[in-house]
């Protein structure tokens, strides 16, 4: 009886995972159809057409940059003002942390709103760094100016190192994270976990999961901490303390 019950539960869980993956797949397919190569090329041409530029936004960016240039220059890539064609696009950056006993992860979720009027966020990257320090410094800049591409960058500082990262997501399904010159192709997993080592190197994990698959972000965090590979790596004596 117990064995049958276990099989039924596993079957339900497997079906649930299939439904989540199917839902994400449908959304990604729809996005790819919306932005094929021809439409992306047309958008690139619009950016080069001075008649298409959002001049008001451009002037606003120049004013903001001149006022806060020191902050913009502190990121891995200096964010100088540049003109773009008019657009309507909202992006999201949500910092978070995971704490369990003496283990502390600091992280950030990068995403876009389903549409400018929606409150639903579609996460494109979830980045976690093992800091073991609640006060570890983290800064993030997410940018909508490259629409329909989603771009972001940031810095994580740990006790013995600094992690600079730059992220880019294309609407045709290709996205990358470049972190301290390590390239992650996010088609193979949108959750990246970094484990800084005492010798200033770092190890990493790439997981095919996303907060998009959970109704509550707390459940996603639990899944990370219960992941067998994460558990194993957290036992290493070479992780930063």
C-alpha cells in the first residue's frame, strides 16, 4: 500500500513539473514568434533612425548621468546616455537572501513585466552568491533602454573577492550571464549559484529551475537549499567562511 501511494505521489509531482515546463515553453515560444530575426532587424534599424528617437528620454538620461555619473561609472560597464527608438517596456530587479544557520546566500532576480500595465514579472535570471555575510555588499542596475533585449549588471562583494557580472537576454530565446569572465548560456538553466573559495577561485552550479515555476518565492528558495548538489557543495571546507 505504501509503495503504491509513493508511486501515485511521484506521478503527481512529475505531472506537475511537466505542466510547469509546458507553461514556460509555451510562453517562450510565443515570445520567439513575436520577435523573429526580421523584426529584431527592423528594431535595430529604428534605433539608427533619428526620426524614431525618443528625444525627451534621451535628454532626461543625459541630465541624470551628469548628476550621478560617479554611480553609473562604478558598475562593470559605464552606463553612458545613448538615444533609442521609442518603446514601452518595464523591467525588474529584486534582491533577496537565503539564510540557514551560518550559511548566507545573497542574490538578485532579473526580469521583465509581462506588459507595462501588468504586475506579473517573468524572471529571466536568478543569481545567487554564497557570502556567509548578511552585510555583504550587492549592487544591481537593470536597464530597459535596449528593448526588446533585457540587460542588467552588478557587483557582489565577499570577504576575499569581488564578482562583477553582466547579463543579456534576447527575446528570441538566447540569454547569457558573464561573471568574472565565466560565461553562462542560460538556455541550459536560468538559476546560477556561485561558491567563492578561500583561495579566491570560485565554483558554480547551473540549475534548470526558476522562480517562474513557483507560486511563492519561498518555495523556490526551499528547493535551492534542498537541492542535493547544493547541499553537497555547502559541506566543502574550501568555501569562504
